[in-house]
C-alpha cells in the first residue's frame, strides 16, 4: 500500500525558517496536502499542491514537490510561536475512491 | 457554521463494554471517514463511506463497525472494546466530484481510554 514518511520532530527559533520534509511512495498521487493540528484540535488543511505543479507559494508558506524523488516539503518563513503544532503530510491517490494516506506527523516546536 | 461534530470528546470505559462515537456533518458531504491517531503512527483509516448505505474497510478495521443510514451521520461502534483501542479518534468528511481539491474536514477528536 501507499506509504508516507516524515520525521517526527523539528525545533526552530522564532523568526527562522522551518522546513518540514515528507516522502511518499505512490506514483499516481493526484493531490498532496499539508494539514496542521494544533493542541487539542482536529486537523485543518494548511495548503495543497496538485501533482502537476512543482511549487506553490501562499504568504509565508512555500510547498515544493519533486515528483521524481517523491519528495514534498513545506517551508514556513519567519516562523512564529503560533506555528507550533503537528504538521501532517498527506497524498490522495488516483483510485476510485480517492484514498488519502497520511504521514506520521512532524511536531514543530518554535523556541521564543 | 460548517462543521464536523463528534461526541463524546473524552471517554474512559472498561474492556468489553460496547460504545458508540457519533459523528455528524452539516456540509452535505457524500464522503465520510474515521481515523485513529497514535503516537509515531500518524493517522490510520478505520472505515470510510462514499455515501448512504455504502461503507468499506480502511487500513485498520478490526474491532470496529460503522453504519451510514443518513448522509449527515457516520457513527463508529466498538462492540467489545479492548485496551489496544485506546486512541484518539477523528471523523472527517469531504465533498465528492471533479471540482474539488479533496480537502478533508475534521472533527475535534474523541479521546478514548479502554481499561
């Protein structure tokens, strides 16, 4: 089956850039996502990229997709303490029911 | 307000005592799904439903049941809970069709402890 891998933990200083990485195995992914989970809450979609794109920028967020290496990254510029959360990478396959597979999540800790 | 509502948010129960976690969405979404979140394992899909009376197993369905009698509701049933079902559970929904990014809308989670 599909597999999505992330490192479990990242610590950065406030004001620095954060880069969260993800690798996946499904070569037929249609959409790739980044979801954010704040403490005690459900997941919320942060951003997504269609599989025929290489990059997407949205304010402080930059998503890079390397389809050849099946690598997705999320860069957060000028990281703030409010960015502390768990970030999940996810991919949607092209199958009939469009299954979404999530990674293990990366816990981002922002140090003031 | 568009939302997915789960109840209860917190539950402590004992092995073997049947329980149901309810999930309701007000967005008229066809697709609904249950996930469990465990440390180091991320989110794993338990069951999903493409529409009313259409349910199917996800990656970790053992020990769970679901039903979809109405479009808005998708309850998760644990007939005989065991300690390995202690976890954080999320219900999610999304619209179907070609003009959609596939965004999933999540409930706030139900933390279940089975003693």
